[in-house]
C-alpha cells in the first residue's frame, strides 16, 4: 500500500507556496492516495488509547485546547496501516519535500493524533517558535461528518499586528480562511509569528469526534535536544 502521493508535494513550487496569504499554507486534496486515506480512515486508533487533555494552561492566557490526544512512540500498538504510514512519512522522499517547502536544512518529526468532542474548540494561536511548521491530515469523511458541525481549521489574518505571545479573540482578526477538512484533505503550514490558526467550537452529536493526525516539523538541532534534556522534556523524534 502506498500512502503518500509524493509528486503532489514535489510539484509544488516553493515560491508559489511562500506567496500564499496571509501566510504560507497548502490545503489540498490528495496528498494521501485515495486508497491510503481510506485504509487509514478504516483503522483509526481507538479513543481508549488517548489521554484526556482538558483544561490545561496555555501560553499568554490562551484558552485551553480541550481534546483527546495520542503521542506516537516507537513500538506503540496502533493499527498496522498507521505503522506503515508513519514509516513512509519517515522516508527521505517525504522528509526532503517538507524540508524544502519549509526552508529547513534538516528536519525531524513528532507525530500525534487529536480527537475533539462536541463543545470544544482550538483558540487562536501560533505554534511554538522551535517548530518549522506542521502538516495536518484530516480524518472525517463526508459519510460520517456534517459540515454544519464545524471542525475546519481556520487560517487567521492578523494584518501583521498581533503579538505572538498574546491571546486574541476571533474578532481581532481581519479575515478567517476556512480550510477544506472533510475527506482526503491536508494542510501544510509554515510556522511564523503571525501564522495564527484556530478551530471554532464543534457542535456535533454525542459519540462523534473531529479527528486529525499531525506531523510536527522540528529542526534536527543539537541545541533543542540538549535543552529538552536539561528541562526534563521527553520528546520522541523521527
């Protein structure tokens, strides 16, 4: 089974990617092959494996991002299609294209799943400065998710005004661009101090969950590895 259509990323010119406003993000269908997407969708990790992350404090007083979370670790007993997909993500082919587009020399990855229930949202935020960016893969199909329930990633335009270390409300942004997220879509996002994004509160039936798999793209840097060791932060890198 082939999961990634690597030619879709290879054919994306970096100049075109960087020209996207309000900041570089690539929200397209088909970065996963259709058969690969369906295989992963049919074999999502069970929510019983996830940690309940609700009510935790965020930077600068930003509202919590309440959800169920699962951080991938080597040997984790997730369904085999996911093991095979993660192995493909770790290949030079995918790694090199992501590094090229995000303007990095060397990158390493973290992988995690987020499942979000009704009533929860993702408050406006920029990702951590240590990150080059992230690649979000969405796993709700048209058959199991009604667009009226919400759940789309919103790319927010702050006009270059807002402090990264702040907690703005939605009404402080000039515009919100809604990413396509139902079906075989993904969003590759370059991290900047103005790369604000969010998800409005979900309103779905009980038992339904917004499901996303995230590739966090970090520098392959000795500095960060030493820093993490000093502060006692344990992070799996691939």
